[in-house]
């Protein structure tokens, strides 16, 4: 599990690093930075369920706010625009869809850590 947690920590650090050129870099560096920290703590099997619940609530609320953009992207004719670097400037729903998917990755990893935290029983 240390390898998986190390990979997730590194992944979130890279995610945070590439947010420097994002329209809202501070928010996303914080989101991914916190996830990197959670992943580092998981390497040592140190979980803070209350913090994870707060993150789940916050990320879920933010994802709900971005959900209409995801629907717009799903209804668009060219879904490959999600991977086009210039499309985010042409269509706001592209950036919202990317952010929504980033939050879904965070929520999946938090779910994984919840399962791990409840499986780990103190001796």
C-alpha cells in the first residue's frame, strides 16, 4: 500500500504543480496539495476521518456547482475539446468539466482512504 499511496501523493503533487497557469491557481493548488498531504499521511497509515469528511463535503458541493458545465460538455458535438488546450478559453464548460473530473478523482481517492482507515483496526 505504501507504493500506491506514494504514487497518489506524487500524482497530486504534479496536479498541484501544473495548476500554476490555471485561471484560479490558488484554489486548485490547495485542493491538490491537501490531497497530496492526505496521501502522504496514508503512507504512514495516519488518517483523520473528520478532515476527510470536511473535504468530501467541500469537494462535493464544488462538484455540484460545476455539474452543469459537465452536462454542457456531454451534450456538445465535439467531446474531444476536453483535451484541447485552447478550448478552455472558447468554452467555459470545458474548464468546468475538467475541474469536475479533478474533483471526482479527489473524491474517489478520499473514498479509498475511508475504506483503508476503517479496515485498519488498532491493536
